[in-house]
C-alpha cells in the first residue's frame, strides 16, 4: 500500500482564504497538497513563490483592502495585491487593530 502524501499547506476552515505552510523549503512551482482541518477535505494549489514554513499562502487572488481569513476569522487587511499561490506576510498584510 503506498504512503499517503503529506500536506504542504494546512487550511483551518472552509471560510479561510489563506493557508499555512507546514513544510520547510516550499518552492515556487510546487503543486501543493492543501488539507482543510475542519472537515479533512483536500485540494491542490500551485505555489507561485518560495514561502517559509509558518508563513501563509493566498488561496484566492486577494486585492488591496480585502480581509485575510484564517481559522475562519479576520486576521488583517491586505495592503498590496497577492495572487493565488502568493506569499501572504507582513509585506502585504497588516492588522486592523491600529
């Protein structure tokens, strides 16, 4: 029996528009396995740039002013466009707290 493929991205809720990288050295062009922990479903997504472990990847195209959603919750405002498969971090995501 073949080994089950390990996911490269975890998505916590079906409402999320970002996923979290859970492997070291995720490289641009990777056809990543994404697992939704809320319901154990999965999908694939091509990663557009290298993304470090623990950082986020856009699951859809995000435009300036959009809300980033993780754990089904608002985690901040997109301040620069991010294409699907792009890196979401402090350079394009800011808190709404201040």
